[in-house]
């Protein structure tokens, strides 16, 4: 019993270390294959449209409702202390610092990440990647790299849209529905939100999340078993691993930025 437990633990550690090493090597290979994209920017722009444009609706609608909730909860909390005029500041800081990048990354993993994993996994199952290698075409440069950089570029844009729409939702609830003074709502926001400490840090978070989520999605699809069951499992792993990575990276980045 003890011997089997130690054996299973050793096998799990070995497979984990091997997987981390292979993922690291794949990442550096991916980065090294990205130089040729400067001559083929159309590959990246097409993927930005595919990843970003098709994720826009869910990002915007989610941002609007998150703004509604922040407007309601923020008003009821601030009203207890007579500080409801700071509602705009509360909504803006919550979105630009945390909720904008984090919720966008989670939605991005669920919508675009699974799509990328399934697409690459099905291409592998259909031996399309092997056929490209037979034709002396590097699939890492032609298929993986454009999707990777498209995800990295699309993530901050989607996070900015999420935050902007969320602020609009907080304005609608706080000012138009509840009756908070409009001038105080915007002036408190303008005075309290710092460009570097709040907005830029939020953008940096979204860029890091874009790197993590997109690479995890592509790696899971690239390493998926070429069967329908293998692709399905890879898609599930993408959502789980990407979501946990986003939450862990958010804690780490917040500790570094606001220490």
C-alpha cells in the first residue's frame, strides 16, 4: 500500500515536471517563431477579429450588468456613511483595478479560449498540422503564433471596453435611477482615479492575463489527443487551468502593484 502510494506520487511528480518543461519549451519556440509575423500582419488581424469581435457582445453585456450591480451595492454601502457622492469613484476603481481585467479574462477563457483549443485540437485530429509539416510549413509560425498574439492584443481592448461599459452601467443605476448627483459622480471619479496607479496597472494585468489564457488554450489544443474525447478533455482543462491561473496571477500582480 505504501509502496504503491509512493510510486503513484513519484509518477505524478515526474509527469508534472515533464509537462511544465515541455510547456516552457513550447512557449519559447512559439515566441521564436513570431518574427515572421511582421511580414504577415494579416494573419494576426484576422485572428484579432475572430477572437475579439466575436467576444465583444458577451464582454459588453457582462460589463453593463456588473456596472449595474456595483451601482446598487456601492450606493447602499456608501449611503450608510453619507458618502454616496463617491459612488463614481467606487465603481471606477473597482472596474479598472480588479473586475475589468479579471472578469474579462475569465469570460475570455470561457469563450475564446475554448474555441482556440477546440480549433487547434480538431486540426490535429484531422492531421492538418501534420500535413502542413509535410509541406515544409511550420504550423507553430503559421497557425499558433498568429492566434497567440491576437489573444494578447485583444485582451486589453476587451478589458477596456468592459470597464467603460461597466462605468456607464454604474452611472445609469446611480445617477439616472437612484438620483446621485451627476456632477459629484463624475468629479469624484476624475479626482480619485490615477492614470498610472489604476488604469495602467489594470492594462498591465489584462496583458499578462492575455499571455496566460491564450497560451494555455493553444497549448492544450496543440497537445490534445487526436480523438473527440481528447479534444473535449483539452477544452475542459483550458477553462479550469486558465481560470485558476488568472485568479492566482491577479493576487500576485495586486501584491506587487499595490504593496
